[in-house]
C-alpha cells in the first residue's frame, strides 16, 4: 500500500484582526496558536487552505 504524502505546516502569524473565514481556515488546518506544527495530507484541498492563509503559516517540510 502506498504512503500518502504529507506537508508539515507551522503557524507563524496571529489570527487577531483577521476575517472570520481566515480564522476558520486555521482551525480547519488544526492550528490555533503561533508555533503550532501540524502534519497534513498533501492534497488540493489542503493546498488551497494553506494558500488562503499563506501570510499566517509556513510550510516547514514535505514528506512521503
């Protein structure tokens, strides 16, 4: 069985003074505090969410 790719994402910005949809996107990614790191599946939905809040997160690495 093939392993799915994952992306490691870290939150670097605060959701304060951001719109509600950007806050909801961060919660959907599993991030809610600066410095949190999460392994997420590498798929188009996750990539779109990361792009929406790209000023608040940083992609740390990609794994197989």
